[in-house]
C-alpha cells in the first residue's frame, strides 16, 4: 500500500466520473496537439519547399495562386507565359538562376512538370535509380510517385491533360521512366519531372513526327489519325511495364535530345511555359526586380516568403478559433476535475478522518488529493496526445493535401512537453482547494458528527 | 515529553481535564489512571462526555485544561505531527461505525493502518489477523461485500494491526444483539490480551458491565443498582 495505490483505488471506485473527466480533458488536448502538429509541419514544409526561391514569375493573377501552383504544386496556375517574354526575365542581370516550369499534365493525379535538372537539384534531390532525361518524353519520378504507381526504370507512362486525375489521356504518346528520385521530404517526391520540351511535345504530337523506338516497328510515323488504338488502350491502363509494351505494340517515341538550356533555342520562342522560379543575384534585387516585372512586362513576380506569411496569417485566424475552442474544452475539463475532487472530498470526509486517526499527518492527505488531480490530468493529457497523433495519422492517410505536405503523425514537438507540464500544473491547481480541505480535516469534529 | 517515573505501570493517565467547546459548553472529565494490560469500561448515557473523553484519550482533541500521559508521554505537549505519529504507532481506535475505506480490500485496509502510521507494512501480521478473526476468505474483497459482523472484525483487526499499547473502542456494541455483543467483547479482550495492550471501552451499553472489572461512571447512574452514580467514580463489582 502506498499513496499511489490508494489514489488509483479511489479513482477506480469513481470509475465513470474519472473516465469522463479524463475523456473531456483528452479531447481538448487532442485538438491542441493536432493543431500544433498540422500547423507546425505545414509551416515547416511551406518554407522548406520555398527555400532558394526568391520570386516566382508567371502570368498575372493571384500571387498566392502562383506560389501555390509553382512552388507547392497545389493550385491551378494563373496561366501560361510566352517563352519569348520569359527569356527577357531569364537574362535579366539581377537573376542568378531561373528555373522554368511547364505544367498542365498529370499521371493518375501526380503532376508532370516540364523543367530542367536544376529543379530537383535545387531541392537537394538525388537519383536512387537511373538517370535524368537526355531526350524528350523521358521522365524522372519522385519517390512517392514511384511507390504509388509501382514504377521502375524503363516503364512507360501516359499522361492526361489537366492537373487532376480526370483529364483526357494522351494515350498516343508514352513517357519512359529513366530515373527515380530518392525521397526528399519535399513536394519533389510527388512529381514526375521531364524536359520542358516534353510538355510541348506531348501537346503538339498530333502535328509533329518523331522517330519511333519499337521492336515491332523500326520506324513509324504516328499521327492523330492513326493513333486510335494506342489512345483507347491508354484509357484502360495508363501505365505499361516494358515487357507488356512489346506485346501490346505501343510506341515509345524517343524524342529529340535535350539539355537544360535547349528549351531556350530560338526555334522554341513561340512556345509557352507556366512560370519561372527565380533566384536573385543579390539582396538588392528583392526591391528592384519585382518593379521591373511590373513595369516592363505583362507578368507578375510573387515572393514566396511574403505570400507564405500572408497565407499562414489567413490560415492562422481559423486555427486560432479552433485553438480557443480547445482551450475552453481543457478549462471545462479542469473544472470537472475540480468539482469531482471537491465532491470526492466531501464523500470521503470520514475516510480522511479515519486515515488521520490511524496516524496520517495532514500533509499526507493533502498529497493524496493533489495526486488524484495530477493523475487525472496526466491520464487526460497522455490520452489526448495519443488521440492527437492518431488524428494526424488518419489525416495523412485520407487527405491528399496532408500527404502532399509530407505530414508525419510520429513527429513530437517540444510544445507537447510544455502542454504536458501546463496540464499537470493545471491539474495540481484544480486539486488544491479539495486538498487544502482534506488537509484541514478535523478528526474529532468529523467523527462526532457521524 | 515527560516520563511517568514511579507510575510505570500506569499506561494511561488523565488529570484535571476540562474541555470547553464554547463559553456555555464545558465538559469536566474524571481523572483516570489505567494500568498496563487493564481492561477499563467507561460508562455513561448520551451527553455525558464519553466521546469527548475518548477523543481526548486518542490524542485527537486537545483538552482546554489538564494533562494526558500515555506510556509516560505527555501527548498534548507534542507537536501535532508527532502526536499523529504517536497515535498511529501506539493507539488503536475502534469506532461505533466501522468506516472501512471502501475503495480498497480488507487486507489493504489492514496494511493502510501501518502505512498511515509510517511503519513497515507487515503482510504476515495482516494475514494472521485475517485468519484469526475469521475473515480470511474475504481478505481480497472490498468492504461493501462484507456483512456487518465481518466489517466489525476487520475494524478490530485494523485497530490491533500495529500492536498498539492502548486500544480505545467507542460504542463497539451499541447496535448489536446479545450474542454478537458477547462475541465482539470476547474478540476485543482476546486481541488486546494477545497484543499485550490496555483496553478502554466507552459505551452506554449496560450489558457490558459484568464483563469488566474496572469501570468508570460518567454523568450519573449507569447501572443495575437503580441509584444515582457519582460522576467519574470508579466502581468495582
């Protein structure tokens, strides 16, 4: 027997009451923990993905939208820009590096991005298999895409028009997987990357002709008119593994050779891209470059740092409201613990007098009640934390956006330790008045009254 | 703390004790000198100050005036915390209502006595008491599952658990029939003898008169002779 076993026995005796108090507190704690995990990881992920990007230049429209679409690949782009105009930006003296992005297609909901190899390099991505593209229509898959679609180097994919998994499938042209990226924990894991020219090639394939690399056809000319077979088949299955392709008679067009600068060929100047990720040459550019874009072009330049802060600010209002609600829940539960302990003190007044008559000093009874308060708040907090992490785990398993932000239910934040400490202190405070009353128990008076 | 010196045999000594609850309520208590191993009955009707006397003897109600010595120790000269500890180790209390702690088992109720007194929890002693008082089968049960008789036995076992030198019982038989009364008194005297303890029973139950050689009368006639008694007088059969 010790005070701890006595505490547990007492709480067990009032099991329903104890359980309800624990549950109420855990709901408040779970809400706070979920908000903490989501908001912290969201913020971290947003800033990590935008690292090294000083500005995004694209078609005029919402600056938040262009940041979301070009940096986080979440929203639709504001439109396309002419390469001719983009080249002026790329060659601007304040620009250290400009990475082109051409969007517009997806493979089963995973975005296909026409870009240069600088793009994955900027995010610190490394190849886990294969190599980067040397030709048009060669793609490199992010780690999540490769896992989700069970891709291997040499597989062929068919992209669909649009950014979601519902568009028209370009079944008339296969994209060959030539490389797979190692996981980065960034949005890169969720993308399929290729040369800018691939995006142009996919959409102009109907009118262009390329050499076809197939075992059944040494050379072929594929046009929109005679691509019906491939097209129909692609709707049925837009991923073919190499071995199957040979039998299916699909065509893998090996496009023209490409490099990181080949898209700037003057012959392509009538083409379009979606946006440019800009890295400034010096800090002064932050003030001058956006003015240049505004004054000298029809484009817009949006700074990720500013837009993320604005976005988080807007999001923060909603999060604050939920957080206030959670704190009200926690306060209500602590009030519940206080009332439960107070009632328990009254119910057990004679027990306390008996304990005193058995030799228990006053401080022992005080400790007994504070221990009960702390035990209830500790149980509620731990259960709340488990529920909070479970909620994030469920979110990441069911909501696509949560997956896209690479949220983890198994990340533990220092704020959770604070939450535990605050909760224990609050449990102690809630138990103080009942504990003081227990401390003041007058044995003779109590025993005389019964 | 004072030593009794010559009065070594006297375990309990109360002298010149008066307790005032307020200006209108004053209880004048008789002097008592109870020897080691003695079984003393304190008899009195309701309102004669039996409970006040017992609470003072137990060290839970400090008298307004007077001195109480138990085993040579001036109980009310001690600090409250020391007095609590002394009570836990040297005095066993039995109340009219058993008031066992209902959230813990019979065995745990016995061990609780040792725990609260801050002494070693002798499980063997608790088990021995359970066997001896015929509550062995119920030792792991919660008090709510016990009969009144079983609860009474647990209450007695808890009082003697720490081998006290003084056992104080407040109205232990007031709601019992004659047979149960005989059993409880037998149990109390036997356990007191086994523990080598002095036993003081405070009651208004006249049936106990013949069981005790030493009796102290409170507040008038307690007994069988039909004549008014003298407050605090020690009577012998």
